[in-house]
């Protein structure tokens, strides 16, 4: 597959992930303090060579350093359920659900012991010759999902430039 066609395929999987991210980000409301998100393409694990997945992540924090992560996770999971995403298992800090090729996951933050990471990701897709270019570009930069843009919920329309 050519690089141009691969980028079109990549953009086609990015759009629903971005839309779901904004839907859930806005559904969380004041249930948790939210930073801005980052969107990026990475190689798929255990998939063929030219496959990538698109992920958008953000950190969620209760603002109360004494609140257990399970409480924050339960609160956020409740907000996501009202937005149509019932995450399982029903308890614990790590929960997930998949619909129409998009996976939503809550898990402990890899950088903070008091935060939960919200991740929305696409299925793995073959993007041919664009795979190495996308993963290299997104290793250096990411799509910016600024919290100030939440009401407009913009979907990225271009790819990052190194």
C-alpha cells in the first residue's frame, strides 16, 4: 500500500477515536480533574509489520491525594457508563470496553500514583508504506487535545510534522 493511501487509512481510524475521546472527556465533567490529551500512532503489538493503532490518552485526577484510585476509577467509570460505555470488570482500577473497533480503557497512570489514565484507541490497521513514517513522526510529537478545546471537540485533520 502506498504512503498516501496508508495515511488515508490512518486518518479513517483516527477520526472515530478522536470523536469518542471528546465524547467521553466531556462526559466526565467535574467527576475528575482532566488535563489535555495526546494522540499518537504506534506500532501494533503482535501484528504484522505495517500495522499501527491510534491512541489518545489523558490523565484524570480526583484532586484529593488521599482518595484511593479505585474510588476515582469507579466515579469516572460511572460517568462513562452514562455516555454509553460500560467498562468491565465492574471493580478495580483497570477497566475496558470495545465497540466498533474502538477500545476505551481506564488504568493506573504510568507517571503518577494518584492519577488514572483514560485511553481511547483504534483497532490495528495496515497502513502499508506509511507505517514507519507515522510511528517516527509521532514518536517526536503528538496530536494535541487541549482541554480548552473540549467544547468544540476538534478532530485532527493533519498529521504531525517532525
